[in-house]
C-alpha cells in the first residue's frame, strides 16, 4: 500500500498540493541537499515542474485547479520522493542553477555549487570580464557552471569537459537547450588528457571531493547521484591533486584556476601548507572554493607534481 493517502479528496489547487507535499515530506523526514533546503520549496518545485510552470510564477496562479492527469503526476512524484528518496531534480529531469534551467538525470550531479554566487558577483574581480576569451569547466557534469558563467563572460568560448560519456551527453543537451552550439563545446576527457595545445584564461572545476568517511555517512538521497561525481579517495582530494599539478600547462600567462573542494578544504590546506590559496566567502551558502593564479602554480610546480 502507498505510504501516501489519497491525493484527490479535498485537494484542488496548486496551493493545496504544495501544502500536501510539504506535509508528506516533513513527516517522512527527507534530507534536503540538492538545491533546496526545505519541504515547501521541494513541493513547490515538483508541482510547478509537473505543470510546466516557470519558477517565478505569480502567486495569483496558486489558486488554480489541477486536472486529474496533472494531479496524478504530482502525487506520483511526491510518492517517489518519499518512498525512494529520489532527489526532486531527477524526478522532474530539470534543475535551476544561477537563474537558469538545466536538464539533469542520474548520470550527473544535481546542480548546487556556490559557483552560482561567484558568477553573479563577476568572480570578485579575479578575472577581467572583458578579456576572458577561453574558459574551461573541468568535471562539468551537466555543464551548468560553464554555461552559466557566460552571464559573466558573454563573449567567451567555453569547453565543458568530463570523463563520463553519459555526462557529456547531458551537457550537449544543455548546450542545445540554451542555443550555444557556436560558443560552447563538450569534450570527453580524463581531465586534461584530450586538451593538448589548449590554453584558458580561467579554469573552473567542481570535481569529486567527498572523502571516504563522508561517502559512508551520506543520506539516501545522495546515493542516487553518480559516485563518479562524488568520491575522490580517502581525503577527497585525488582529482584536485591532479588538476593542481597539471593546470598551469593549460592556463594563459595571467590565467586563474578556481576549484570547489567543499568540506575537504581543511585536508587541502594541510596537504599544501605553502600554497597561497584564496578562499571565497559566500552569503548564500556553500564553502570550500579557492582561487590561485597560474604564476603561483608555476612557483610551486615541483611540490604540486610530487603529490600527483
């Protein structure tokens, strides 16, 4: 028998279903860590997606009634969210990042990086917005960070790189969704292996950075995400070490590397105590994103390559 009661009796409007979904989510003690942090926002997201409504829908529409087919879709998603612990973005096949809509599935992480805030802040002056011609989004997944970065660098050429062919397919879908085929390309590559001869003014990366202990303790929702995009060795730094060791060869003279390592920031500082990482602060949540200039990577090249 379904864990949810009948979705029809007494429920008619968008407002009714949002309230109902939120109540079910709270009662089921779901974990919120995929772009939303509470039951009401998740319920609202699923209702709006089921009805193909925009995220900024005027509240005046909340009292409109759902059709039977719409109601069945909404309740099915509610039930799958509760019983299977599937993240809402995977149920809807969509996610919002930096104010943009992206296609997602279980081959890519659900977008939620604090890079979204950095994009809106123009990367805090670390890169000349007018002079940035080439940008690399390493370990791109859905392509959301690289594509959204065009808000700051509207004329840049962007390469989206991932080792996963399934992730590259999703990134290609998002390139098409936003009509960026002339400006953005997706490249399957094990980090820099297929990028010979390329140079970038900015390399950004949200690589796998979850350490072994955190992987073991993850809530059920995260086990729907590709482990390839999460796990990175005992201390969460396996991929970050490789990027640090090789990035200088792919940056322009004044290029900048930015990497998100999340809660593995302490382990990174302990591993490279001499490196002058600059750590960003965020007003809207998130942590563990650093910037470092190419010149600084070159200065510590021997140390970086010894850890590769």
